[in-house]
C-alpha cells in the first residue's frame, strides 16, 4: 500500500514539474531574409532556424551583411517564428530599427526594411 502512495506521489510530482513553464532558449520557427551571397555573387534568400532569443543571445549580426564598410544589407524579412523580430540597420543592434511581429511576414523589399542585425523577443 505504501508503495502505491509513493508511486502516485512521484507521478503527481513529475506531472507538476512538466507543467511548469520553462525559459525558452530559442524562438521556434524560421526567420528568412534576402542578402548578397558573396560566393555565388547573387542575391538570394537565407534562413535562421530556431534562432536564439534575447535571453540567450541578445543580438545576431547577419553574416552576409555584417561589414559596415559595404552597403550590403539584408532585406525582405519573413518572420515565421513565435517571437517578435527586432531588426536593426547597424550591426550590434544599433541605429534605427523596426519590429516584425511573431508569425508575421514583411513582403516589401524597400529601404526601410534593410537591416544588418536582429534579435528575437517575446515582447515589443
């Protein structure tokens, strides 16, 4: 009888632990953008899958656009993650920025959507 109570208590405790919200290490989903590919010398779409969020890596410099001595910036962001994407015109998440909502898509390929870095957050 004692074994059943102990087993039931252990199962109940495990269920409670599994129900507690944990901290998320990454945004879930894909974030894609267009940028100049120096290898193929073409403008193409790149993708970040399950990118880290602000708690684990506050700012991600876009590798194809991280040279401030060039005019190469990324654009046409598609945010299909579960977090807001904060896009910054400068590396290190500096300068002007815009926000693309979670599970939202920015279709326009215009100058105000150009960026060099990004971070993901659950809040605006």
